[in-house]
């Protein structure tokens, strides 16, 4: 029994020893904060093992040790061991529980965070989807094709429904979009928006012609906008096309309408020119011959008859002139021809030209105020300014029964280089009712129909004056009281001109005769007779030609000092005659001339290195005729019917230009 007990004690000691050894190995795995506790535990275990070992040795060697110490050692050590183990186990379980709780809390928090992130992601996806749907809806709502092109691959990355393309199809390229065929754009007829953007780097707008599904051609505008990547390289191009067929067709129709209007205007101008020629040609003879007869000895009855014819002819001529001016003003074809002139001379000439008409009615016509200071030379369209003055004076004479007409002019504004002039014409005539004053400057307007019946006129005079004054950067207005006369005011702006040497001399009839030979060319015998008589009365010798060809023959065989050349002639008109003369003077002639080569050769031999002054005479009286005449090489211009003194003055002005021909030596 004793040995059995000792054996059991030894086995227990060995087991405890092995536990201690294992405890020592386990302690190395414990966290640093728990290693001191493991050492205490090991001490208790050793103390416990010693107690068991001591008890075994006492029984083995029968050593006398107090049993109480041994029991205390065993019990105390075991109790401490159990206590410490329990405490450490409790602490470990507590810490493990805390760790578990913390882990669950963190898992819960992380789960919550992940759920929130997931919700945010879902919300973002919904927003992206909504935006995508929104943009898709917008793009598809567009009636014109809209698409995005990959620059490198020429693939369409995005397209709306209006394009009618399936993006999954492998051959959908920008070329297919434009033309329905997978080939590049033809730069000549269909400039490529992509290429243009690559060249300029800027948005472009190009015009193409696309074929619709029904085969019709449609005009479209292609708008291209570049998209660049982070490196600044062109990555994509946004394009959209707008069908502008309606707009284009309207433009085409407008162009066609414009051409038709221009053609109609040209036809009208030609009609007016022809009408002017047809009316002025006989009127020139009627007025001229009437004036010639009036210069002879006549009895009072004969003078009365002829003055009536003369006045009626002049009235008819004024009506024709008004119609022509009105037509030119309405079409915008009338242009100002500014040139230097003397203001005082213009006012005096207007009065002088209307003086006899006023005296015939027993009216006085004077310039009571010319307040322009020392300035007399100005630059403007003196012909149109004189026309306005004379038109207003003519109206005043027409509607004034007794009393007179006063004319005035003053400087309203002055700057360094121009003047604003105010003109006025005061009469003591019948006046204008207040109700009619608002429309008096409108076309074909007079105060009432009785005015036209009693005094005549077309109602165009003041309307033409208003348009001319407006063209001269001025305005026109009037003050009138019915039964007490009328004052018409108008303003115009002119330039101050100081280069006196460049001002053309006034056309005045010279007091001394001028001996010269004039070649008179006109296809109308009555006009030739009139012009010949007027020229011979003023001391000129006259050669007559009824056609352009006859004129050239006379020029070859005769020495002339000047030519009066009618423009409107059959077969060879005045411009063609003028071209032949000027070419011959320079020693050459045109191959496409209507003049026979033999005549041209003789003309060159006769006129080479000479110069013959030429005055154009025409009954067309259109605005561009004068410019055309000067461009053709003519030196002067007269419109039929012309004033005899004006013709003589113009001849005296241009004849000094003549250069004698060089006679070849034989």
C-alpha cells in the first residue's frame, strides 16, 4: 500500500512536471503583458510539485517532517494555482468577450458603412442612368442628325434616332452618315468637316448636298465641334446636320427674283431711255426751230402763237424730265456727281434762267439774301442743286399771280472742311392748305385736283426735290398759309473747296466769234438743220454727216476742229465712231470693229498723233450716258434739246484741246 501510494504521487509529480515544462513553452507565446503572470503561475506550480515530491520523499525515506506543513504546502499551492488559473481564465474570457463584442461592433459598423456606400453607388448609378436617359431623350428629340465621331477610326460612337443608323453595324462611319457610301468625302463638292477641324482646330460650319431616302437632294449644314483629350490631341468630333433646303431654295428664289427684278429694271431703263430719245429728238427740233422763228421779225399774233408752242413744248419736256428723274430716284440708279463750283454763280444762274418766265407773268425774282461770308468755292453736285432750286422757283412762279419771289441762302453750320447750307424760296402765291402740307412732298401729290386742272403739273416736282435733297444729305420742309404765300426751305451739305485752279470754267457764251470747222453728225435731218443754223449763227463752219460711216469718210478727207456726235445712230453708233477715232489717233485699231479695214487704215494715216475734241449729243438723257460718253473718250456732253448758248460755250471750252495732225512727208 505504501508503494502504491508512492507510485501514484510520483506519477502525479511527473505529470505536473510535464505541465510546468509545457507551461514554460506556452508562456513564450503569451503577449508581453501576460508573461509576468505566467511566471507567477509557474512558481505556484513548482511549489505545488515540491509539496507532492516532498510527501513522496518523506514516505520513501521516512523523514520526520511535520505533516501539517506538507499538507499546507500542497493545499496552499494547489489552492493558489486553482485560484490564479480561475482568475486568469475569467480575465481571458472577459477580454475575449470584449474582443468579440468589439469585433461585432466593428463588423456592424463596417457593414453599415458598406451598406451606405452601396446605397450611394446605387444612387450614383441611378443618377448616371437618369442623366443618360435625359441626354438620350434630348438627342432623340432633335429632328436633325446628331453624332459623335472617333477621329482615328472614323467610327460613330454616338448617334441619335434621327440619323437612322444602328451603331452595332460594323460599317457605320461618318462617310456613310454623310453620303450613304463608305468612302471619304469629296472635298470639291462636299468639304469634310473632320478634315477642316483637323486643319484649323476650330469649330466649322459646312454645306453639303445629301440624298434623302426618296432620292431627292437636300441641302444641309454640317456643324462640327472638336473634343480634345488631356494631351491636347483631337480625340472626337461632335457633328450635327441641319436641313436648310427650305432656306436654300428661298435664297435661290430670291436670287432668281433679284435677277428678274434687275432684268425688269433694265428693261424699264431701256424703255425710258428709248422713250426719252423718241420724245426728245422731235422736241429738240420743235423747240429749236420755234426759238429761231421767235428771233425773226413777227407781228404780235405770230409771237403769241409761237410763244404758246414754245411754252407747251418746254412744259412737255419738263414732264419727260420729271418722269425720268423719278424713275432713276425710285430705282436708286441716280448718283450724285460732285465737283467744284462757285456758289454765288449757281444762285445767279438759277435766277437768270428763270427770270424771263417770272417777267412774263409780271413777277419779280430776286436773291435778297446771300449770307455765305467769304466762302464761294464749294464742292458738290451743282447740277442737282440747281435743279432743286429751279424746280422750287418754277413752282413759285406757277402758283403766284402777283407780287414776286425771293430767294436766299446762308451758312447754317460750318466745320473745317464742309458747310451746311440753308436755302429758301418765298413767294406771294396761293399758299397751301394745312391739310395738304403733310403730303405735298409725296409722289403725284398736289393740294387738290383743281390745282392740276388750273395750273398743270404732274405732282412729281417737290417729290423729286425731296429725294434729291435727301441724296445730298439734307432735308426739305415748308411753311405756308392758304392765300398768303409759301416759303420752301431746304438744306444741303457741301465741301469747302480751295483749289481754285481745278474748278472748271463756267460755261458762258464768249463775246468774240470763234472761227472753227465743226463736223456735225446726226441721223435726224431736222436736228442737223437746227444745229447747223445755231452753229453758223455763232460763226462756225459746219460739215454734216447723216451716219457714223459718213462721218469717218468726211474726217479722212477734211480738216475739222471739233465734232458734235450723236450717240443714237443706226449701223454705227456714236460710241463705235468715237472708238475708231481715238484708236486711229494712237495709231492702232480694233480687230472686231464694224468699220472696214480699209477705212480704218486711212483713218490711222490721217489722225495718227493728232487729237480731235468731241462732244456727245444724245436724246437718251440717262444717268449713265454721260459717264459712258466720257469713258469712251469724249470731251463734252449735251442732252437734247440743248441750249444754243450752252452748246457754243462748251465748244469754246474744248476746242483748244485740238492737236493738229502730223502730215507725212512724201
